[in-house]
């Protein structure tokens, strides 16, 4: 008896150890398989293709998802305002105008399924409670339902339950909307910096260009190439931030139309097209005849493009944490789905509680709309007018390089910027002046004679 009690505890630990070791080995094998499936696959020396985890959230968008109304309507949100648009935006009748288009709003149309689902569930609750509770006839006389005497209760909850949950829901929605707007604002500022520094770069290149060192034809070719390479970068960046099915064909057509074919095909073949376009721009800057100090200043303007590109890539590849977005969507949907239970008592004065239906429809439209606004703003590039930005950059760059020294009557002086002489006694090494080479004659614009019409 004593031996039996002493040997039994000795066998149990060995069995437990065996079970634990088996489970541990199975877990390690599963982890190794999962890790192997996510390893990088080498395509060629120097190029590694990163494998993307095959989760449902990261699956490629289907054709049906690409052409939903919500996706197709994003191109109509790429607005560029003028003074007339701002006048209309501030008009006193803006509330009535916006209210009259609520049924045609892209946000409302895109939320039709969610709103119909919650409203239909409210209708089901009304029907349930009429069967197991009471209902009213057309004379507002109450009658017991068909299964009034059954043990199944009427569905209702205290409204205080939803009042307690409302602040948490409001915080989730407000944070998501604010963060999404910040992402849109940062993307717009990146493109604003692109616009500013493209003009700055071309302006510096045109002003610093030593026209006395080359022929007029060479100067025109160099500056036109500078403007073209500047535009090619922003256009490549626009394609880089746009869906392939939307912009690939237009991108290739536009690049082949404006760039030399060899340069355009080199950009097409690059793994990272904006990097290739930026390299072409750097080479175009290097070809400009000017002092290295001025050339470095022009390169500094081009460096801003890399920062804007990196910031935009971060916004495109890193959404608001998915678990936050999912939890907010679940909380909101469940809260609206259960809300008819809390409003059953407060809206009991209406005929058969039918006031629940328009109430739920209105609340669902606007609360789902707040979440929809955050979702639409979270990825900002397909609602930004990037094509309009690129077109403006193209026109402005070529206008700037078309400016010639002296074409407005101002005197132009060419200095020897390559051999600056230092004054004696200056230890800092900073040049105090330059040697005047020649004064360029002003280009007098032609004077148009007035024609008298008899």
C-alpha cells in the first residue's frame, strides 16, 4: 500500500514531460513552417523581393472592390479651389444646398448596406416585440401579441447602457478622424513642398546658369532638360503613389510623349521609378555650367524631393493600426445594432414604436458617416489632385526656363564665378567679390505700333 502511493507520483511527471515535449515540438514545427513561408525570395544578385504575409487584410483588392462606388467616386474629390469656388463655399445657402444632396452624397451611397442593415434589424425588433408583447391597431388601441403568454420576453434595454458607452465610442471616432485628417494634411504639404521646390530648383538653375560659357542653343537644351527632368520626377512620384490599374497606362503615354524614348524606358524599367527620375534630375543639374557652390545649392533643392517621397511612402504603406480601425468599426456597428433596444421605451409613444426606424436611419447615416470620413481620408493620395499638381509644375517649370536675362530691360552682368580672388588679410576664406567679365546688352522687347482702324 505504501509502495503504491509512492510509485504513482513518479510515473505522472514522466507522462506530463512527454506530453509537454510533444506539444512544444509541434509548436516549434508549426512556427518554423510559418517562418519559412514568410522568408524572402532572391530574384537576382542585389535584388530581394520581400514576401508579404498572406493574411486576408493584406490580400489584393478584387476587381469588384476596385470598381465600387466608393472607389470610383474618389476621383471626383480631387478638387482644386479657385476664388469662385470659395465664394460658393461661403454662400449663406450652403446648409440647404448640402442638405438637398444628402441622398446623392458619395458617403451616403457608400454606406447604404450598413444603414439598411441596422434599420432592418430595428424593424425586426419591432416585429418581435409586437408578437411577444403588445401592438396597436389603427385606432391606437393596444392588444396582446400572438405569443404574449409565452415565456419569451420583450426585447429592450435601459438607455443608460448606451449613454455609458457613448463617450468611449465618441473618443474612438474622434481620434480616428483626427489622425486621418493629419495624414491627409501631411500628404498635401508634401505635394506643396514639391510645387515650391520645383519652382525654386528651376529658378536657381536658370539664374545661376553661365550663359557666357556656352552657346545659346546649348543653354536652351540644358535648361529645357532641367525642367523636363524636374517634371519627370513628380510625375513618377504621382504614379508611385497611385494604383496601377488607374495610372499606369496614362503614365507611360505621358512620359513617352514628353521625354526621349530611351530616358522614358529607363524609368519604366526601374524597380523604383522616382529614384531613377531623381537620378536623371541630378545628372541634369551636374551638366549646368556654374560654380560648384551654386550647383550644390541647386542639389539641395532637389534633396527635398527625396524627403517628400519618403514621407509619402510612409503614409501609403503604414495605415492607422488595423486593430484600432477594426475595433472602432465593431464597436460602432454593434452599438447601432443594439440601439433600438435602448430606444424602445423612450419612443414608446409612437404608433407601434415605428419612430425607431427613421431615428435609427438618421443616427446610422451620420455615425457611420463619421467613420467613413476617417476611412476616406486615411489614404490621401487618391483624393489629392496630383495630376493637376504635375501639370502645373510642368507649365511653371518651362515658363521659368523660358525667361532670358535682359528680356525685361534690366541690365545683366556676367561675373567670373570660377576664379574668385580673395582680398589680403581675410583668414576666413570667404570671397569678398568677383571679377566682372562682361556686361550683356539688354534684350529690348519689340515695340508694337498701334494700328489705327479707319
